[in-house]
């Protein structure tokens, strides 16, 4: 079950893309870059440009205002991509100021209020552009003469550095800004008038190399720049992790922020999210605890103080801590953090947070292996009462998952998921839609309906994301997509990476009769899954005719699987044990085992295993001399096997059908007796279909058996040329295998 959405990416201090905190306790600066943005806005209001160009520039305004400082070259290139005419006008405006005198910059600022007089102007005082201009004018008017002069020299440096040829070893050209005391908007005193000299004027006032999301900064960011950076990175981590900074680069950037302000709580929270990407247990817990502590230090006391503010953050910080410990298997610590979150939420009467806590409470019980059905049902009822569709759907999906493991019928589980899907589409809960499809895929796969599982997996992978595409996001990196891809890999190769690859290799070697190559793989499989390893070892021993050792392993494995309630493996062990009884002609002894296995498979609605068990029952009846009953039983299993079974199972089913048809027709291996010609022809066709499946797997032992039977059938039908052809293929395969063929009548 997916985690609560707040648990990983919800930060109550970051809503609508804004961090509600003064990031470093410093004022916004009047920088040469912002003067460039101001020049762009002025030219947009003063010049005539086409409607498409104006639209492109309007989309550019907010990122330029909120984003980090750019070099002049990057800034002009960005503007030129939208409107080359405006870019040239901005370049000309900056050239007049940088190559002129201080009075030219003064004149530029003096002309800015003009656009405010027009109500239909983009720079009207209540617009985004107008607010930015007013802010810049206020900041500029607060500067002392020495600060204005220093700003002008910075503008000259900013402009001329773009055209100057970089010297050897020069990495980049920093932007310029004054320190906090120089550019404080609340200060009107000239604190540096007597201290200006050439060295001070030539010193960069601000350094910011954060040009885009892939290049980390090296100096202190302004408040808006830090807000923009944190909001964007948090959004990308949630929706499209590939477009966010790499973990190491983001870590370096956050360390740089925390170096200037160690008490910056939101940076600690983003550090926690970043550490979760690389499964760094220590650093993620360390960062989350720092976030928790900084929120307490920022408040008046340690208690919750209402729905908003740091009290709400404390509740969700504790909930995030519980989530973190759950993910790393620290159940005791998770329980303590969860109890703390519940206590704080109860103090503030926060029902929403309490519902999230209840969701994590039943999730924690599931992780411990306890029965959490009652808790989950209570959570669903309370979530529905408080109109929380997300949590209600998560609870229902959890109940469906528990029902699948407890053997509930498929149609009941699908009905429950169908009701939640209506809720998901109504509220556009895209994450839960994906989880529902992945869960449906898993259920169909578990119940042996591979065609339906394939359809659901393909539906999920081809579904467009419902997330807002503010940054061109295509949400395809979620856990649900991973589950669907894993199921597709298993469906295509009938098996998960590493373990699946070993299992596929093992099955291939066993099908091809290369037992000496399959045996070494048992050790590798055991290292990843001891239960699977023991089962595969028993299969190899059985194939090598070491029946006593194989039987001993299967008995121990069955006892273990019955204790751990691994029903699927219990059934497979029973089928293998029945095959051992066949080798000693104990067909009647195998019947109770097979009937017990069939009852278990049907009880848990495991259709693929039920079909395989029916094949074993049919073979046993054939060996007991009742081919009519065997053929009747086969008709029940042949359809689901051909629709959903593996290639090997399809070939075995058809081979067994052909042998039953031969027995019903009165065919004898020694050619004695009169066989029914119609049934014999039907058996030849069935053997041909079985051979096509075994050929795909290069299963030469099975092909040898088929050609042996075909040669006998053609002989009885008087088809000499076909008989000779089948006999020749049989002889070639027999010589190639160089191993004595087991009696055809003794294996399925």
C-alpha cells in the first residue's frame, strides 16, 4: 500500500510553492541582474511587440523574477529566444547606462513610474510586474549616495564582464550585490560613505552560480531565490525525480544553505527528502530531527498552537519520522514517533492528522505481521466521515490486499477496487489510480489470470499522468509503474530481476534436460530465497533419479511452508511429491496428495495451480487405466491452461491429451489390437500442436517422446513415409541427447 501523501512530500511550511519563513533573515537586494529584468519589463511596456512574442515574454516574467541571478549572456539569450527585438532594446538600454554616467542610471529609475498611470498597462500597480517595479523603486530610493555609486559600478562590471575575454583559470563571472548592511531597505544612513575605495568598489557584492536546476550555487541566496529553489526541488522530487538535482549536487547545495543559516528548517526537510532517495538511514533521520528541533526553537513553547504555523509542522514532522522508521524496519521507534504525533494532534483537535496517524498505525501493524483488519476498517469509516477520500481509498486498497492473501474470491476484491476507482476519477487522485491498476495486476497474476494481468499492466503503463504539467512532468517513476513493469517481466519470461533471472535460467536448463547446468544455479537461488532454493534442489535431485534425497527435502519444505502459510509453495511441493510416487508406480498413493492440493488451490482461487493439479490428476487416472475419466477431467483444465498457462504447461497438457486420446482409441504401444482411426488421426494432430510448443522451448526430451508416439501412430495408420520421418527425427534426438529415455508412460 502506498504511503500517506503527507508522509513523504508534505511540508506544512511549503504550500503553493512558497516557503513561509524568512530564509536567511536578509533583505532582497538591488542587483545588476534585477536592473536587467527591470529594463526588460520597461521595454515590454514601452515598445510594440506582436501578440505571440508578448505571450512568450509574459511566461518568462515570473521565472526571471523569482529565479536565481543569471549572467548577462544567459539573460539576453533567454529573452532573445522569446523576442529578438526586445532583447536588442534591453541590451541597448543597459549599454546606455553602463557606458554612460551615473546620471543615466538615475534617469532610468526616474522614468519607471510612468507606466503606472495607464490602467491597461502590464505594469499597473496591482499587477505582478507593477509590484516588482514598486519594490525595486522603494529599494533604490532607500539607498544612500555611496550605495547608489557602488550599485552603478557593479552594473558596469556586470555589463562589461559579458563582453570581456575571460582570462586563464577564470571559471565564471559572478553577479554583484551589496551585503545586508549596505542594502537594508530599512536603513537610510550612509554607513559606508567614508569607506569606499577602489578595492571595495571592485569587490563582487554577491555570488550566485545557481543558473539552473542542474548547477548548484556557491554563495548565499536571497530569500526569494531560496524559496524558489526549495519549492521547485520539492515539487520535482515528488513528481519527476529525474529532473531534480542529482542527490550529491542537491546535498551540496543544501549544505551551502545551512552553512549560512543552520536554523533554516525547510532546508533540513528537503535534506531529509533527498536522503530518502538514496536510502541513507542516518542522514534522513538526522535531517528530520533537525527539522523537528528548528520548528520548536522558532515557536513560543513546545505545544501545538493551532491549525497553522509551527504547531501543525510539529505534528507532521513526528508523522514523517514514524514513516521513516517504518520504511527502515524500526518498528519500536516508529511506534514512539506515531504516539507523539497522535498526542500533538489530539491537543490541537486536528482530525485530519489523526486520520493520517491511524492509517500509519494499521500499516505499522501489517509490517509487524499482525492482523490489522479491524484497525483498517475503522480507518476507512472515519476517513469517509471526515470526507477524506484519499485515506478512505488507501484503507480499502489495504483491505483488498489483506483479502487476497486470505483467499477471498477475486470478484469481491474487484468489486471493491471498482468502487474506489470511481472515487479516484471523481477527485482526480492520479496516484491512487495508478496504485489501483498495479494492485489489480497483482491480484490477477496471483489468481493465475495472466491475460487479465497483462491487460491491466499495459493500461497502467500507457496511461497519461493526471498531475499538473507545470514543468512538463510525466509521472512515470512511481512504485506502481515499477510493479507493473515487474509483472510484465514475469509474464513475458514467466518469472523479478536477479532471482527471476536465475529462476528463468534454471527452468530453461531443466526444460532442455541440461541438469548439470541447472544444479549450480540452486546455490545462487538459495542465497536470495531459501525456500525457492530448496524447492529447486528437490527438482534437480528428482530429475537425477535421487528420489530418496528429493523426498526428504520436499517433506521438510512442506512442513516449513505450512507453518509460514505459503500456500502456493505447499501446493507445488505436493505436486512434486506426487511425481516421486509415480516413479515407484505408486499412482494410488499420489491420489490423496493431489486431491488435497486441488482443494487448497480452489480454496485460495489459485487457478494456474488448480489447472496444473488437474493435469496431474488426469495423468494419474490414465496410469490407473481409466483414460475416459482422465480425458473428461482434462477438458476442465485445458481451456485455462491454453489461455493463461506457460508454454511448457500448454505443451504438457496437449501431450497428455494426445496420450488419453490414444488410450481411449484402444491404441497399444506394441501395435497389437485395432485402434480407432478417427481418434488416432486426432491424436496425431494434437501431438503436432504439442511439438510446436516444445520446439519454442528447445525441450528435446519432450520432442523425442512426441516423435516416438507419432511414429507408432503413423505405423498403425499405414502411413509409412510419415512413420519413417518421425522415426528418423526420434533417432537423431536420441543420439544428440545421449541419455536413456525414460518410459513415456511414466512422466507427465
